[in-house]
C-alpha cells in the first residue's frame, strides 16, 4: 500500500470555491444518511458566505495532491467557548484519517486559545459521526428538534491551565509585599 500524505492548513481566499463545493457535497451525503428532508444550510451557502467565514472565523482545510478534501470551521466566542461547523470530508477520502487530522488541528487551536468548551451539532441518527465524536472525547449535552430532525448538541471539554491567586506564578499566600 502506498503512503498518502495530507496537508492541513488555514483556508485562504483562493480556497473558497472548493470549500463551498465540498460543503455542499458533504452535507448532501449527511442529509441523505440522516434522512433529513428539509433545508440543510450549506446547500444555500454563497461564495460571499464562505468568504465571510474565512475572514472572520477559523477555517481549516485538508489537502491531498493540492485538492481540498476536507474542511472545518470554528467560531471562537467571547466566553472561552467555541462552536464547530461545516465539518466535512469528501466521500472518496473518508475513513483515511482526514477527519482526525482536521480535529487535531482544531484541538491544537482550542488549547492555544485557552478555549474551555467546544460545541457542535450533528444528527443523532448519524451513528458513524456520533462514534467519531465520542472517540474524540465529545459527549452529548442535549438534543432538540428545532430543524425538523433530532439534533444532538455535543460538547468537548478542554483542560485549562487556570492560575488562580498568583502573581508571576507565585502563590499569593506565600508572597510578602
């Protein structure tokens, strides 16, 4: 078996159309697999929508032979939480570790930015995705039916190096001022 090499990097403006097409194809598979009959947001997404995401959020892409085969978006909130959206891998490249590689990039960013909780929604009927996220240490926080199908809100907690009651990493109780 031949070794496959993938690259993960932040998205650039030149990636926008490929990201938009990948999102539509990925979410078409998602909607069919989850038996979702209604509107799935990426179907209506425009070039300008993706441009706004690239400029205002964290967007990562996975490439193989200079082709975008996976992408994910993360919006950082002001309360040290983040929300993950538009996570997708092309059908031809699923089950090759691309999703794990993208999630490693997300984990690194969350730790770098001191994010406490990462949230995402997925269909509760997507057993393969639920298993994938459980393997990445997410848990189901709640479910709802606000879009006409049962969506699970998943959460991943990150350990935060909280330094309380310290000045320059010294214990305040033992500092003489």
